[in-house]
């Protein structure tokens, strides 16, 4: 629960009072700590989707108008040359799809400054005018932690889109979750393959007491654990609403946390 702990600690230590002249209607420190934990858990879920999307970069993105068979053959040959520690194979799925399987050794394979172990499957469907990819990372371990998500894209034709879905437990916690995320579009923001990503979508924190619903709106990341821009909203099973609005300037980042009808609490993001 790395994000939750970070947010809770920051909220507890650096809570700022409303501006002069505002009516004081602040939540208790206990509520602030609880909201910080919830925001951190929501950010951890988003991180699972972000990681899955970044893993798409293990293989090149399809270039339109190239025959699918040629593209798949080329990426297999290139991957085997660049990453001899892994095994990669392909299997035709009828005339319209190819299944590419990458298997990493149990001891791990160092790729992009991370240790990968387990198996990934990439299903490529279509080709030339339209290509759809679905990558299954449910059996992939990243630095010893099971990712448990899938991601993919559709490109060429009328539109391009990227997505990530998953369900399981947040690493380091016993908190179950499910998520369904898409990559947002904004001028100047790389969609995939760079250090910046823009997430939208929904998720749930699952428990016997009821499910907490999360909405992600334009969460913009630039390599950090917490977003630099955007909003996440949590509707708890107990009937509370937590809203976290992230913003940043040249010098520092900030999260404005609002619990129900209380005044918001602004906290710096380290």
C-alpha cells in the first residue's frame, strides 16, 4: 500500500487550513487519515493499469498497412535477438489472428530495468486496415509481484484506443479490486511508450461490507507514483464521497482532498 501510506502520512503532517475568511468546516484528523488511505488505494489500482499499459511497450506497436504475418514474424525475430533470456513463439489462430507467447525463466529476465518472470500472451487480430491486440499479463511477475492484468489496443481504421483491465489484490495489501481503464487523448500527451500517460475509467475496491466505486478522470502521470493532474472520486459503500483533485506547477504538486461537504484540505505531493 505504498501510495496509501504516502498520502496518509502527507495528509497527517501537512494539512492546510482553508483560506482566510472561509467558514471552518474541517473533517477530523481521523477522517483525513481515512480519506488518505482510500485515495492511496485508488491510486494503487490506477498504478496496476498504468503498469499493464507500459508493458505493451515490450513489443512494437503495429504499423498500419503491413501484413499481420509479416509484422508478427519481424517482432519475434527482433525480440529473440534483443532478449535472449526469454523464449518467444507464435501460433496461428485461424486466418484472422496470431497468438504470440513470451516465456521468461523462473529466475527472471532483466528487461527495461525490471525483472520479468512468467508468461505473457499477445493476441493479434486483423491486420492491414485494422489491428487489435489483447495482451494477457495475468501470469507475469514484475520484480517478484504478479501483475494480474490485461491491456491492449485497437489501431488503424476509424480510431485508435488503448485499454487496461484487471482484478485481484493490490500488491502488499489484502485489498481486492477490479478496474476498467482507457488511455485518454490530449494534444501533446504521448498515448503509450513514453513517460507520460493519461488515464480515465472506473474501478471498485471489493469487500464483504460492500464495494467502493472509483472514477478516474484525466489522471496524468509523468513517471511518479501519484498523478500530477486529474481527479479521482470515490463513492464508498457506507455512503461517503471522497474527491481528490491533483494539480502541479513548476515547483511542486498538490492534491486537494474533499470529504463529503467538508472544506477541502490541500496537501503537497512530494
